[in-house]
C-alpha cells in the first residue's frame, strides 16, 4: 500500500498488528469521523491558550516514496533527486525510483551512512558473526569492502565523510577511526572511561570536528561526553548528566551542523564549550523525539502533546502542528534537512512498507 493519502495513518500508533480483524471496523468509523472533523478544522485552526501558541497547520507539500526495505539510521542525500539509505540492502532512490543494491555479504549488517558524491558513499555496520566493525563503499557501480583494523567494538555507529580521502568513523565502543589516504589511524577513549559507548561524530559549521559518547552506569545512559579534535588529538570538552531530573534527556538530531538534545523545556545544542537552549517549548510540548533543521528559525521535530505524537514546525516565533501527517507505529527512523527540504525515513507499517518522506514549503 502506498503513502499517497497519509491521513489514513491517524490511528496506526494505537492499533496492534495482531488485532487487525477486531479493530478494523472501529478504525474505519474513526477515519470517517476524523474526515468530518478535519474538514471543519482546516477553516478554524486550533489555537492553544498557553504560551507558546501551537496552531494546527499544514506548512508543507509532502511527497512519499515507498521502500521495500526497512530503513536504518541516517541517510546520505547527494542531491534532491538522489538519496541513499542503509537497510538490508543499500537503498538508492533516483528521481523517485528505488533501487536495492546487494552488499554481497551475508555476514554484514548495515547501520549508518555518509558520502561525498553519488560515486563515493560509505556504509558502516558490523559483522553478524564476529561482532566487529565493517565498512563498505559504493563507487557508483559496485559495493566493495574496506578492510578495517580488527576490534571488538560491535559496530560502526556513525560516519563523517570529510572528503573522498578522509573519512571519520565512530563506533559503539570508545573507539574512533580516521581513514586518511586509504590508511587507518585508531584513537582510543577507554583510558578516559571504558564505559563510553554510542559514538556520534560530526563537523560543525566552523569545520571543527567533534565526537559524542554516552556513559552507562546504572542501566541507563547517565552522562554525555563531548570531545573536540584539536592539534591532531582528541580533547575532552564537557561531561554533562542525562536523566529525567537533569536539563537534557537524549540525542535528538542535527540542525545547522549543531548536535541537538531533547530536554525538559526544549531542544539544546552544543556550542563547542557547553549545552545551551536552542528551541524553548514552553508549556505545550513535553519533549521532542527526533528533530532536524536549517537553523533555530526553521526546524521540524517529532514530539509529544496531550499523549499524542505529532510532527511540528517552528519558524523562530510560532509552533505549527502538522495535524494531517501522523506517522504509523513505530514511527520515524531518521530526519535530515538538506537543499531546502526536510527528509524523514519512516519505519515499517503493519503492511510491511517503509517510506521516505520529503517536505517542501508550500510557498517554494
């Protein structure tokens, strides 16, 4: 089933797969009621009395491409017509047509992706049998292996492709690789803390390179560590607590090359020295899930409001709820902003379909 009319997804997140036959008649009635309610809503958008005001609005024209493979983390957007998504196969979308490229490796599980061009795409993941990192490269014609140092870091967690000659790789353990001119350099962080994991590596707008790690001490992630690459070595910049009682909860995404975390009162970004508020939610929105944006004056995020998950747009002054787009359970996998558009990869629905959604401003 396609995604041409996304309004039918309005109640997917409360319908369980093993209850199709019981709930389907109820779902049809709910859908009809929603259609009547929505037709009235478009002429009379809901305005909340609390500050900041949240208005029902459909800010974008959406396009949805159906994917036959469940998307994993991230996507490489080469241009508005050519997008690569890691999955059981490498999913390559070219002008709306999806192609599935085999890794030719039954022992490879992909996880993350980045690239410098449509002929220089890097896919990171792990060996299924050995629980060690694996790296592959798409050159526009074939996928090949890049032999990595032997490690026990489980998998590659993120990639930052600086150029075709310089690739940075963060792993699930306190280990970072630099692949420069086809040679690896290893940077170990376990001397700082052996419990670090979940490496996310990125360059900010100034070109400075950072890596993020989490620390687990109580069965949950308790601290976020930020390191900066300076003078050919990694320097610890900050350590901050993560919990329901602290300022921040969890990683949310990127905006304007800034790493974002969700927290009690909004989204936070790392300045290069410390974490500061990026978008203040006020009283209406409890917390964000995924987010991405051009900057703090143009950002979308998935968040909770009144026990329902919605997609929001913030223009620096006003919050807009995109009430017609409610994604099916279990929801979004990744969000990215590039070339003036917002891209979201959507996990499998109960028909087994996944989707790539592209949002363009209606005035563009």
